[in-house]
C-alpha cells in the first residue's frame, strides 16, 4: 500500500464508531417500532373486547325485542278473541232482547184476543 492509500488505525476506528452509531440509531428505531407494535396490539385487544361486549349487548337487545314482539302478537291475538267474544255476546243479547219483546207482544195480543184485561207492559208501548 502506498502512503496516500494507506488507512490508518484512527480512520478505521472512526469508521467503526460511525457504523456503531448508525447501528445504535437503527436499534433505537427498532425499539420504537416494537413499542408501537405492542401499543397497537394492546389497542387491538381493547377494540376486540369492546366489539365482543357490543355484540353481546346487541344480542341481548335483539332477544328482548323478539320477546316483546312475541308478547305483542300474543296480546293482539287475545284482543281479537276478546273482540269476537264481545261481538258474539252483543249479538246474543240483541237476539235475546228481541225474543223477549216478541214474547211479551204475543202474550199481550193473546190476552187482548181473549178479552183478558192484562196490564200491558209499559216498556212495550212503543212497539205496538
């Protein structure tokens, strides 16, 4: 080696320190990246737990809603049955009242035809 191309021990030592400094910086960046990945992993775990809680809450809400829906349908069916019963009872009451009026009118006509002086029911006076 010629004197102009000769590398001194001091130059090698300086280069070694430069390379070592770069390796240290790379190592620091690597640690920062690893810390960021760890933080991201913890955040992902928190998000995953939150999603699970939300899914459970949604499922419970859905089940409660379905239960309420079934109860409303049952109540609607019951109300239809009650309405049908009321309609039937109203019709039966109307027929019973009509039969009673017709019966009392027949009795009044028979009494009149046979010359029996009965007391005409005053509540039927409008129907004669």
